[in-house]
């Protein structure tokens, strides 16, 4: 299975972000999954790639040309796919992944996972979406998703298609038992 991981180009301020990223990378490799990610060698992006590689897993990076020119791509991954821009990067990752996990990150990480969650509701993504809630990083966002349900902007069935968890056993179970959402009709 191809697992897309969205994450920061920074490591954050707490050691636990690095530790849980390494744990996720080892889990990906141990379960014979393949990592599909942004292709970077900095921050949590570099850590996730390194942990998969060190555990004898396979890594595909997807990087726009303008970022390659800044020399932040990971040179040790199994495959580097070059694309023209950020939109092409996201499209490639979505089309070539079976499940989507967001580690802590900034606005780009939030935008990437939000897009695949919203695409599931309209039939453009049928894979499970998980926010790896390290140290409660996504607690406020989880509450906001619940508010969307309470206020009638998201139905409960669609809300249950997104998991907030830092437990790899729970994440694995969610992926194994995931049923794609019905395409939303208006």
C-alpha cells in the first residue's frame, strides 16, 4: 500500500514530533507499505524518509522543479518524481497513494490533508485520511470538525471518515476497515 505522508519542513519545538515521525516511518516499512511524500530532506519530511529508508522501506518523493533548484530534495530516496508546480505535486501524491496521513506541520500540511479530506466528499479521493495527532497537535482541529457536524456543515458519516489519533494500532485498524464514502449529492 502507498501511504502519503504530509508533514512540515521544520521539526517543531518538541522532541516528541521527531520521535513519533520516526515511529511512523518504521511502521510504514515494517508493514511493507511504501512512503509517498513531498521529497524533502529537511524537517519532519527528511526524518520520515530517513526512518523508512533505515527500516529497509521504499520511498517516493514528489518535488516541483523550483524546490529542486533550492537543493532541498532528498538525494537518498528510491525514486524522485519531478513536477512543474505544487498543484501537480498534490495531484501526483493523491493519484498514487492509498491512504493519507498528516503529521504536525504548518499551513501547507494543513492545506494538503484538508484537500484530500474534502476531495473524499466529492468522489476524488477514496482513501482514508488520518491526522497523526502527536502531543495533541490537532486537538483544536478535531474539535472544529465536530463543530462542523454540530452546526450542520458536515454530516456525521463523513466526519467519521477522518481519524485523529497518535496510536499506530488504531491507525492501522482504521485503514484496514475503511470504507470509502458515498459521493456527496446535492
